[in-house]
C-alpha cells in the first residue's frame, strides 16, 4: 500500500503525550527520526516547576494540567 494513505490521526502532539519522562523520551526520539533523545539534567525553577533539559537542545516542563510544553 502506498505511503500516501497515511492516516492524519497518526500525528501526535507534545501536549497529548502522557505526563511521564519516559513518554517524553519516546515521543522526542520518534520526532527526531529515531535518534535517541535523553535527559541531560533536571532542576526546579524559581516558580517551582520541574524543568527537564533534553539532548535535543530544548527544555520541557509540565503545566498545571500535567501537559508537556517547551520552556
């Protein structure tokens, strides 16, 4: 079957993934064409949010609804 028939609903957004670090790693690795993305360090910012610095050069945190976002 042709790849032209890929379902649009297969696309997943950052804010749709589970609020776990493992789910974030899996999602970012998939978005990075299979090249593993891993956590470099984490810390709590001055507002009390846990920040995860990842190997893709971006930092991520969860909002008050436990949805991931880019810091």
